[in-house]
C-alpha cells in the first residue's frame, strides 16, 4: 500500500502562486504578510490538507512550542489538578505539554531537567525536590517556573505557591474551636519545600493560640507511610494529627481503624491538598484545599511571559469533614 504524499510548503506556494518563503512567514509570523495574502494562503493550505512539520518549525524558529511539567509522583491524585490546569493553559496557547515523573527523587528530577530542557521551550517543576543550587543551575539554562517552591536570590524564576500561612491558621483555629490543646504534624520528605512551609505555619499558629505542637517524621507521603506515622502519633498522645498530605492522612486513618482507634472520637485527623477521594474515605477527611488547577495554569502563563519573576500566591480553604471533632 502506497502512503499518500505529504503536502509541503512548496506545494502550498505553487497552488497559491506565491514564494515558499511567503507561505512560511504567513504561517509562522503573520504580521509580516499582507492580510489578504495570508488569508489566501491559509485557504489554500486548508484545501490541500497541509499540516506544519513541528520539527521543521523548531529548526527555523528555535522554538518547539512544547512545555514540560515535572511532578514528584504521577500516581498522587493531588497532582492531577496541576496537570489538568497546565494542559488547559498550554492548549489555549497552542502549545504541547509533556509530563515527567521525578519519583520523589532529586537526582531523577535533575536528570529529567537535563534530558527534557533542550527539547522544550520551558519547564514547570511542581513541588521540586532538588536543591536551590540544582534549580538555580536549571534556571540558568532553561526558562523555568515553579509550583509550591520559591528560589530566593535567583532572579527571573517565577513561582506559584499556596497560601500556607492563612491555611495553617485555619487548621489551628478549627482544632482550637473543638477544644484541642495539642497536635502532631506528620512530616513528609525532607526535600519538600511545601512541607517545611506547612510546619512553619502550623507552629506559628499553634504558638499564638497556646497549642502544643510537635513535628514527627519524615514519613513517605503515601498510603504506605501511614502505619508508621499513625503509630508514632499515638505514642505522642496528641489529640489531633495533621498530616503532610492527604495520601499520608488516609494511610493514617486506615492504621487507626485497624488498631481500634476511633476517628474523630479518640483523635482528630487533618490532611493537606483536598485530593480527589478525600471525601470518599471513612471518615471523610478534613483537609486544606489548594487550587491546584489554577496553580498549574498560572505556571504555564508565567512561562508564556518571558522576564516575569512574579510569585503568585493562590488562596487555600479548609474543608471541614468528619475526621475532626471535639476533644474528649
């Protein structure tokens, strides 16, 4: 079977009665071509079924019209929102989005940046696990935007962060209203910038409210991290448990149920993220919701504005459900 011949710029130029260079300008830099001529070229291209060759466009323009989004764990539902928002914003701008899973590993993150960086027009790294030095080096070679991470002292790197100061204040106020006088924070990875911000906010809010707060961990931010984290929280005898993220919190809930500990009668549990499924578990999880879709879309928008070094703060909201209750 003979495949149909691919329509080229030369074919369009011959059919339109113009030079191939004129067709190229009409498709890539329309402002340099008379509007009537461009409209005629587009009509001919559509009639012939011409599809631009991405590789050729990249070679001529130096751009791939592609962005990369790196996340620590593609199986974590929290990142689904960021992916969805980034994909929506990229598509609206006529860009393609490729996805990379860094496996919660700074070295894998660094390797993906090195491998994907030269092939894309910009990178978004969500919840980056690399060091400031790693990210500064990446920013020196590629256009970069961060989600839930900032890079102090490095110019030209925009970021989108959740409002953890207000969010952790909401958590502590909620627990205080229920009569709790102590909490433990079950921490995630040492490399987690957002985890450090969450603990700093909880500690400040707890101290101002006269609540005892203790940090335990780190623990794996997954369901599998739940058993060890729950056992440590019970040993600490706190009346409220605040977890690094919802995945860890659900793992904690499972372990507590297995040990016959009633939630929220015996202990209250709070998560972060409001991921898909947080309201399906038993009991439904009280958690701090972040606008992850907005964050993903905003990061792409920042990449589309070269030179922008803004830090965009996205609001958070405590979703009160059945896993928190009065201290008894």
